[in-house]
C-alpha cells in the first residue's frame, strides 16, 4: 500500500493516581500517537516512550523528532509499504526502537484493516481472553500500599506486581504477603535500581514465595543477573535488557534469567516481539506481556500479543480504569480477572475522536 499521510498527534492523559517507580513519579502521560493514512485504509500506533529518558534513552520529544525528521520521510518515499518492510526500510537509522514500534504498529493496523484480519489472528493468538495482572507503584507508606493492593485484589486481578527500590523492598513485600496470604501471585520489579552492594536485599526476598524478581540490575549487566540467579530460588526476569530476539537468547544462555517480560516498544515493534516469543518458546522460557501505561490503542495490541501460547504468566494488561478515568477507545473492562482479545480488523479498536480532540496538544501531518 502507498502511504498518503502520517499524522503525529500529541495528547495529554492524566492518570487516576500518581505512579511511582525507582526512576520517578508520573501523574500524567504525554502520549505520541501515530496515525497513518494509505490508499487502502488507515491505522494507529502508540509510542510508549516516557516524557524523560529515565526508563530508556528514548523520550517523547526525541521520538517525535526522529519520526518527523528521519523515519516517516523514509516510509513516505516508498512506492509500497507493508508492516514487514518497515524495519528493513528504517534499518539505517540506529536505535529509536520505541519510535519505530509506533510507526510499524500503525502500518500494521492499516494493513490488517485493509485485509479484514485481526491482529490476534495475524500473529497466531490461541486464546480469546487473557489473564491480567496489575503493577503497583511505590507508595508513601505501607498502609497506603496495602489499601491499594486490596483494591486490585477485590477487583479480581490475577497477579500483583510491586515496584521496589533499595529501602522499599523487604518490609512492603512482607506486609503484602502477610496481609493477603501465600496464595496471592506476587512479583516485584526493581527497574534496575540495585547493584552488587544492595544485592543482599534481593536475596532476602527469597522467603516470600515470589513469582519472579524483575530487572534488579542495570540493563547491560547480565553477569550480575546471572550471579544472583545462581544464589536464589526465585526466578529472575529481564525487562530493560531484552531489546531483541537475539538479546533474549543470549540472556537465557548466559543464565541471566529464566523468564522474560516482552514489551513491543522496547523491541522495536510487535513483529520482533513475536520473534522473542518464538525464541523463548524454543528455549523453554516463559514470557509475559509488560505494560507502559498504554491507552486503549496500545492496550489492544498488548492483549492480543498476550494471547500467544508461550505467554504463560499474567501480564501488565490491566483494565483501562487502572490508569485512566476515560480511555481514548472504548474501555477495556476486567471480567473475572480477564480481558477479551479484540477480534475486529486491525488492532480491533477505534479511537473516540471527540475525546481525542479534547486531549490533543498538537498535530503534525507529513505527506510525500
């Protein structure tokens, strides 16, 4: 298909509650949406970069710039574009995986809409609904943490993930375990906040029967992850370290992890995410779908991705109301701890244009 226009739209999405991790606090999201219009159809993608380069080197202003100045012009110059041609066409621009993922997703959405095929069908989803977990940020106190976790348990979430950092780890995890019992599926996420000197705090978490400890050390420190994995019973899961199928295979073979969190933005798109899934399946390593506080546009694709067979743990595919009072698509609503996999063509959701307009901060349209 021939691209006729690509729209870069920035919207402001307030969160229903502040979300604190080891690298900062978010009270809203500056969301960059990519809208492609072709001679056959149109499609949407969502960039998951944060406002500042704290989770990765990418940030919203930077992704906007590289899309406008480098990535989009390359696609607009092509006589024919498919989702599978996006990565090769953009390969000479190094890095910028989140920007590339948003653009590839929008093209894929348009392509699948033109063919009347759902994203789940295209990538090989085997489930009609997926189990949902929820990510709980660092709280101001243990009491407030227990109150928030209680709300999510009452809502029916199948797994709780606690954000941790040195000094906010053993006590809150113990409190959650003692309050909600040994049967609550519980895991923690450090977002690279630890190093060799604070590693003993992670070893102390072994007593709590966690599903996994996610990304305790720096993304390039596979050695320290492998050392910890040999010292504890709890499974080590990698997030920031895994940017491709090759990186996943290397980490597993080095013994740095036994579980992998798949995030399409971090890997450059959903097509590479499927390859990560396939490689991990071949290596006998389960995966789960991470989240980046997506709107309904990004959430729809994540839910479909989580329906692949080797996604064996509940992901961060929470309901819309976990983060937003109003979503920019029809809301994803939790039913018995599950979300349905969209079945309509493309990603399976439509943006609510009236709400989108009210949230829009800027629009930039690029043409051939």
